[in-house]
């Protein structure tokens, strides 16, 4: 109903559980069988999608019901994210880890934009209920793939033992390694300000260009760009901080220009560039963080990464929806690029290439990073300790 704030609230509800439960999900990922847990989470998400499809197709769905289903799905997704990302290292050997992480991240992040593009095409010929039904069915393929895996060929790391303070352990470890810390902080800025296009683009299509079908075209353009970015990132053997920063700069510039585009036609190539840059940025950041983390800490580190990436999205979408309502959608679109530029100004120079952890140094590094849990250590001391560990 042309309500930007309501659209932003749906997105906010979806990602809010990550803010409160993300760190605990990382502990679960480090302690239990990731493959079996993913079969459970994928099944629960399939049920959510099926319920939404049934209610929509029957015509009884309401905004309140959508809020509840989105909340339930957000809770399950909070657990599923660190499981999926940390599971990559169990499927491949060390020689292929960097490329596998990049490929997985490219597919995951690309799907976040390509998926809505496919849905936009379906919407042109059917309706939202059919989209939800197709989504529900798609989970069966994921569950089948997990079930058919040869468990004997996996490479599971040593599971973290049950102990107190494991959430704090993961937080302290993440903060103690500068090459993880600053990358995660920059990702947090990106997640807060850059993922408002699910709110702003429909409003641009409807209120600025006066054509609801233009939203499908816009989403498809971003999807094409995202696919190109995913292929580019997956083809690289090692992630690079330079590529990360170049992608963030490209996104900021394209986003600010897209807000000022005079027509849909001139906006499309800018949206494609935004798709390329956003997927390249997120995929590279994901790979940088995973390759810098010790295997037995990877679940908790990636849970914090996902929490930081997604936790800011609710506030960012609410602000974008509000800004579109009180000004116009153009300002809401351009503000995303401006926010990324500000984040780069403060954090960009601190991002570094990963320093892979030697296997024999893993235990010592974890012990050093979490020493004195509950004792306040100033930031300089942490930085010095992390430098010593890196050396």
C-alpha cells in the first residue's frame, strides 16, 4: 500500500533474531554435526515457506501473519547461516579451501539478489503465492543433497568441547585479530546501509517512475550484475583486500548515481554495477574472514560475521523506508552509497589480506586470544597481542 515503513519493518523483523541469537548459533555450529543440523534448519524453512504459500494462495494472508512467519524464519536462519558457511571447510581439503570459500560465498550472496530477480519474472506471469510455493519446494533439493553426501569423505574439525564462556571466547578471538576485526566492522557498515534496495527499489518504480513492472526490470538488472560478480569472485584463487575496497568504492559511486538517474533505462546499468560490486565485496569479505580464523573457532567467527552483517539491516531498512516517506525514494537510494563511502573513510585503510593459521599454532592462538576471560584489556594491548600471534 505504498508504505515504505511497513516494507522496512518486514525486513527488520526477518533479521532481528540474528542480533540476539547470532553469537549463540556460532557455539552450536562449533559443537555439533553441521550436516545434520542443516537438514533440520532447511526443513523448518521449507515448512515456513509452505505455510506462507498456502495462506497466500487461499487469500487469507494478512500483514500480521507475514510478520509472524518472517520472524519464525529469521530465528531458523540465524542458526543456519554459520552452519552453512563453516561447513565449507569440511567438504574440501586445505589446498582448495580459499577457492571453495569464495565460491560458496559468491553463490550465497548472489542468491540474495538473483533469487528476487527470478521471483520478479515469476510474478509477471503468476503471483506471489506461486513464488512462495516454488521457494518451499526448492528446500527439498538442499535436503536431498545433504542426505546424499558421503560422510566418510568429509573433513570435520575437532569439535569445541562444552564449556562456559564460549560466546565470549568467540567475541574476544574475533576482536583480537585485526585482519578479522576491521573486515567484520566494514561488513557491518555495508550490511546496515547497503541492503535497503528491497525497500527503496519498489518505491522508486511505483512512486518515481510510475511503473510497478519497472521493479522487476530493476531486480533483474541487479541479478545479472550479481551473477557476474559471483563468477568473478569464484574464479579467484585467493581473496584480496584491494578487491574488497575497490568493490565497496564502486558500489558507493553506482548507488549514489542510481538515486539521481532520470529514467529506468539510465538506472539499469547502474543497478547492474551495484550487483557486481555488492557480491564481489561480500564474497571477498567472507573469504578473508574465514581464511583468517582457526578451524575450531570458525563457526563462532562466522556467526559473529553474519550477526554483524545482518543485524544492522533492520535499522537500515527502517531508516530507508522512513526517509523515502518523508523526502522521496531518490534520497533513500543515494543515502546507501553515501553510508558505504563514510564507512570506507574510517575503516578502509585498516583492512588487510588474511594470514592463514598454521595447524600447529591453532591451539596456542586460541589460548592467547581468549586468555583472561572476564578481565578488561585495553585495545592497544589486544592489538599488540594479535601482532605477536601473527608473527
